[in-house]
C-alpha cells in the first residue's frame, strides 16, 4: 500500500511541475524558440497573458539557444551525420532537428 501512495505522490508532484513549475516554463521556452509567442514586447505580453513569468521563460530561452548554437556548429562539422540519420541523432539528443537546421542555414548564409 505504501508503494502505491508513494507513486501517487510522485505523480502529483510531476503534474504540479507540468501545470505551473519549471517544466511548464521549459515547454513555454521551447514554444518561444519556435516563434509561438512573437518577439520583444509582444512576447512579454503574450507570455504573461498565458500565465508565465516572462523573465524565467526568457532565461530558459537564452540558455537553450546557447545549446542550439553549439549543436548547430557540431552539425556543420559533421558530428550528427546527414539527412534522416541527423534528424534521428538530434531528436535522440533532445534537440528539435528542424530548429537546429534553421540555425545551421542562418550560419551558412
């Protein structure tokens, strides 16, 4: 019986994180990177209207983008392969392969 209670507590804690904690802000940051919330003041207003702390989300965006910049450089140097192999490798590593490709394309212009 104790194991079931512990599992329920853990599940409740995870739902709390998803509904309003760090996890929710992380997902919002990924949406910002994909362009869902616009830029500048428009982004701040949209995030706050959706119930997010703009500064927390933007901090996560900045950190994620630093990671994406580094990965894009690795893609250019060939560390993730090509075509479908690259998509699989980037996805397995937790990156959005299409966002990485957009950054690679911008770097190569």
